[in-house]
C-alpha cells in the first residue's frame, strides 16, 4: 500500500483569471516515489453562506506545504476517510477557515488521484471498485445569467437536459446542435454579446421568461423535440434575489413575495418542459422551499440550500428532492460522499457540480461516474475548462463500452 511521501501546493489561475490553489501529492513505498496526484480547487460566485470558507491563495499554498504536509505524511493514501479526518482535525474549525476549504479540497482530491495513479487505474475505477457504472446525465447551460453575467438577467442558469438521448456522447451531440442554434438565433436579432462565466451566451433578454422561449426555439431549430428529446433545467440561485423577505427581479423591475414566486415557477413548469429547478427560493427561506417542493412535480435541487452538507440533507424535512454535490462547499471527498449517502438514504436525487470558477481539472467527472451519481453539471458547451470535463466523460464512456450500466437519462426523467 502506497504512503504519502510529500505534498506541495502552488498558485495557478482559474477560468476567470483569478488565483487558485493546486495540490500535488507524491506517494510511494519506503522512500521510493511511485506516483503523483494533482488537483485544483474551483471557486464559486453565487456561494451559499454556509459553505466552507476559503483562505487567500498564498496562505492556502503555505498551509499545504507546512501543516497539511506534516500532518498527512506517512498516511496510507488508500485510506481516504482517514486522510480527510486528519485534514478536518488539522483545520480544527467548524467552517474550515484555518486551513481553507480551497487548500483542503485540492489536497483531498489530489490524494485520491495519487492513489488511483499508484494502483494504475482511472480515478472513477478506484472509487467504483467492482460496481458497474454508467455516465451521468448532463445538465448543460445554454444561457448564463445572474452572478455569472453581472446580473444581466435574474435566472442564473438556463440549461438543457437531453432526456431522450441514449448515451452521454449522444447528449453532447444534441447539446452542440442546440448551443449552435441558440447562438444563431441571438445573432439574427443582433443580440449575440459573447458568453458569461460558464460559457453560456450572455442573456440579452427583456424578461426572464424570454430565456425559456429562446431555449425552446433553439431546441426546435436543432431539429429536436422540446420535452421529448430535450428538457429544460433552471438554476434560479434565488438567494441572490432575496432582500427584505422578498424576491427582486431586477430585469423586470418587479418585487415578488415567496407566494408570488411560487406561483410563477409553477406556471413556468406548467408551460415549458422544465425537468429540474435549482434553488428556487433563498437558502434561508426554508418554509417557501418546503411548500414549493410539495407542490412541484419535478426535480427541486438544493445548492446554496444544502451546501453539500449531509446534516442539512438529513434535516431537510421535505425541502427540495435533490442535492447538488460540490466538493469545495464542504472541503473533503469523504464529506461530499457522506452527503451523497445521506441523499440516497432520504430518497433524494443528486447532481455532481462544478463551480463557475473552474480549471482544466476534471476530477468531478470521475466522482460522478465512480460514485454512481446519475447527473452532472459543469456549465456550458464552450470554454475549455467546461469542455475538458465533457471530453473526459466521452473518454470514460468509450472505455466502459459494453460493460457500462444502461445510460440513465430516460429512466431518470420519465
Ligand atoms: P457558483 O454557481 O459556482 O458561482 O456558486 C454554480 C451553481 O450555482 O451551480
Ligand atoms: Zn446553483
């Protein structure tokens, strides 16, 4: 069994041109290095207030090279639970503010990569063991608004889910067509203004609902059937809209109560083939979230609302019916996995998710495949920090071949 010999941190840059931290873990037997694992921390823009805290990048790099390195050296790299427990102890705070969740998640993931490399298997395979796996169903952004487009519209993500696709590769084929069609539609109206943080088109809409109409138009232009081939997923990120007990739709110059917003979402779900809606109410507005989940016929995802906390999922009491899993919201792989376990136990669906600030790191694709999480969200169909992840999914699907479990899209959303 390989042991941790050395750990280094370094500053690298993310997709928004901001500093972030990379960790590199060297493992071996005795003093002989066998393998290296590497991972980079992502960063959110519409972060939940209960997310684990980051420290500035020079401090994160320093922490990795000192306290974390000293604390993890000589541990077996295969014992992820022990590694993560040690990280949590070394940090010693409830919000990860001493070591920094950015330092912790980079190290936690780098250890997993190093273990996989030492075992000469892909990361997904190390996580899955002998379990059969499939590729997850992607939620792919077409228009990017909210905090990822300087509040140009209120809804943060207008996404598609290729519910009728027979494989991950086919879902990407269809997405490429819809993404291109959406761009052509905007160009024809003189409304093509580049892309937002996750690669979705900048939303030059007069109302939030116009984004839905454009999405339906793009799906149809691509020769696909809205609702049958392709459904819609929304991330409202409503915490960003919540002030003084009401929801402010800046684009439409309207202020809505939770009841009015509830009615509006239900009307949207009635009128458009929406299959999933994320953070439809603010992270603190549990009563509204609970009432809505009860009334809502589709997937209701908690992102800011759960911040990947297993405890919050266990105490949800009927709020939401699906969980977004973002490793950097908690800080370690083990805690992220615990949240997925809590979700499964509670009968909740789950989606592994990237952040709006990303890099070439493709770890999350492996987590979704290896842990059997049937949905994956990594932003749009442009910009290489996004495409790197979709392309990694293609490689994994190809390597699985006939050994894969059936691709879950049709079953998940039937
Ligand atoms: P964030 O948003 O990474 O900016 O927090 C992504 C999401 O809400 O899914
Ligand atoms: Zn979200």
